[in-house]
């Protein structure tokens, strides 16, 4: 596929992906669906297409298209996991002031709360509501790292994935150690754990 056709299709894909992301994040859609979009544009994200783009990085356009191809190849390979994370987060409920609020609504409240203690309480509840997804996030980062190795990307690209994976692992270990040191969950964490969520 020549550069002009690839760029035209890439721009169409990107515009539609941004619409899907906006619709999901703005709460206009209950679910995040990118797998069907990646499938529709699959010819842009085959391994051969990505390797071809990586071979033609001689100019600014070539580098831009190679970066796009790699980024979206990884996105396609991990789209199911990304959807699961987004849809579970969207279904999560956070108990604030005796009311179970949708995750995004509770997250948005943080910008309007001036009392530091109230803000911290809400932050803890928001974090507890999405805590079960940390393993999926770590798995996604590990997947990014593996795909970067498969494509034999430059060490700087792999290094970024390694740093992100190590940071998430350290955060999970720190959270587990903190909970063990305390010996029990706080009342807020217990309450957040009991909040019903929509089935995914």
C-alpha cells in the first residue's frame, strides 16, 4: 500500500477512533467498542504492514506513519483487554454521601470538592472501585512490552514499556504491603467493595 492511501485510511481510522473514545468518555455510550473498528481497518495493522512502515522511516512522513502503524498494531492486539478495562470502569459505582454514583460522575466530583479530607475520602473510594482492574492494566503493559520485543523496536521504546510495567507492579506490591501492615481494610474500602456493579 502506498503512502498516500495508507495516510488517507489512517486519518479515517483515527477520526473514527477519536469519535468512539469521545462518545465513551463523555458518557454518550455505555460501552467502549474498538475491536470492530480495528477489524474494519485491519489491513493497516498487519505485522507485514507495520514492518514495511518501519523500513521506510527515511523522512518525517515515513517516521510519522511508522509510529502510527506500531502504536495502532499494539492497540489492535490489545483492543479486547483495553475494552474490558474501559467497560468495567464505566460500570463501576462509587458510594459518595450514601449514594452509589457512576465512576465518571464520582471522578468528576473531585474537581468540585474543596475540602481536602472529603476529597481524599472520595479519591480512596474511586481507587477502590477500579482496584480490581489493576491486574488487567498490568497485563496490558506486559503485552505492550512483548509486542515491542516481537517487532524488535529500538531499546528506548521497550524501555518505556518496562518502566511502566515496573511502576504498576511496584504500586500493586506497595498497596498489598500497606494493607497487610494495617491488618485490615478501612471502612471506606469495605463499603466500596460492596458497591454493586453492572455485569460486563
